[in-house]
């Protein structure tokens, strides 16, 4: 490899790696505060709640696989993909829907689980709403 090609390879690799990092300078964490005596799952969605059962099962699997769980009487940071920020989510959506789901129902065997019935609360929030709440979504 010629020296100039090697140099360009190193520079482009560094740029690629640095662009994959979270936006640490602009990232503001959003916390879920579970004030109930039971564990809950949280889920945020930029589209209407899915009507098809297969989509509901996909959501159930997602919740279990990625551990979007808040322990009873505890607080946890909501996960967001590293390539984006909460501000970024709101650039394409006026509001996001945040769902709070009963952990026991989500974790029940599939034949006994009904995702729709496990929804305890729904919050449709704008970015300004979240700012006013101090970036803490409290349930209940």
C-alpha cells in the first residue's frame, strides 16, 4: 500500500469510528421513575399502536430481549439507539407515545399474555413536555 493510500485509509477509518459515537455533547438522558409497587416495562413509539397481533408479539419480544424494564419504586434511564438523540427523534415527530406495561403480563407465557391488556398507561408527549418534566417520566 502506498504511503498516501495508507494515510487516507487511516484518516477515513478515524472519521468513521468517531461518527459512530453517541452525541455525548448534546445527549440528554430521559429517565423513567416507577413509583408503583410492581415492575413495569416501558416502550416508546412514534407511530400508532400496532393493530396486528404479530406486531404486538414483536413488541413483547423486543421488551424482553432488550430489557426495557423499570423495577418497582425505582428509576432507570430509557435506552435510545446510540446513533440518535431524543432531540433527533422529535425532529421527525411532533409527539412520541410512551407506553407503560405490566411486567407480569409481558413476562407471562405466550398463551396467557395479551400485550394490549398489559398497557397500564400511555403518555403522548412533545419534546417541550419532556423538557418541562425535567426529563423524568413518572409512573403513576
